[in-house]
C-alpha cells in the first residue's frame, strides 16, 4: 500500500492507519443516474458500472455535470472539462476507458 508506506516514512513506523469503507454511504444523484442511462446501449455493462462508480463522492451538481460530459463524449465526440482538478482527473480517466472500449476523440 502506497499510503501505508508514506505514513511509515513520515512517522518512523509509529502511526495508526485506519481505512474506512465509505462506499455504503455514497449514492448516485437521480438526475445523474438518468443521464448515465443513455450510455446503456453504447458501452458495456462493466464499463458503465466503472463510469458510474466514478461519480460517487462528488456533489449532486458535479455528478450531473460529469454524467453529461461523459454522455457528450460517447454520443457526440465532444470532450469537456469542468475546471475542477479532481473532477477533470476523473473525466480524463473515464475518457481513456471509453476510448479504449469504443474509440472517440483522441
């Protein structure tokens, strides 16, 4: 684990490492889920699952934006960014996965 190694170096091996599983408290916003349904016939089920998972942890508004950006990429070959570094990083990863599976904007 990279995170554990970093803590060991920082604290000289004296640390408490806790890992929470927050997946149970994360959910996809309804409107974002509706937008993502447009991809059901365009990408594989496994890719759609991975794309949906990337929305978790973002606010409702950002989930909607990311979902619309992914749909625009798949359906219209339009690559959009949000201006938010963490969201854009996720979009870049999603665009790469989509491109690997079905092609798209390079």
